[in-house]
């Protein structure tokens, strides 16, 4: 494997000690890690986009339709298993 290919493979990997070691190579204190975590949370929250009203309605209808389909599927499976159990033991 070429050197650039191994770098690309390792680029997305997260080190287990990530966040515990600063850029200078020294271990960060507990409070420094908490501050880093809070800063990262705030940065991620700034990326959140609120959906428009029409998008929200679309998403809601999709969720309701999906839940209805799953309910019908579970009902059919439950009814079938109940019939099989009654046939075997009834």
C-alpha cells in the first residue's frame, strides 16, 4: 500500500486518546477536556438548520406513514404467530 493510501485510510480514524493530548503532546487536564467538549458541542449546534414549515410537515407525514406500515406488519406477524400457536397447542 502506498504511503498516501495509508494516510487516507487513517485520516478518518479516531485515536482512543484523542482529546486527552494537546497539540504540544502534553496530557490535558480534566477541566481542559471539559472546555474542549463544550466548545465542540457549541460548534456542532451552530451547524444545525431549522427545517421550514413545509419540510417539517413532509417529515412528519413520512414518519407517520412509516409507523403505520410497521404497525400493520407487526399486526400481521402477531396474528400469524397466534394462529400457528393455536393450531399447534389448541
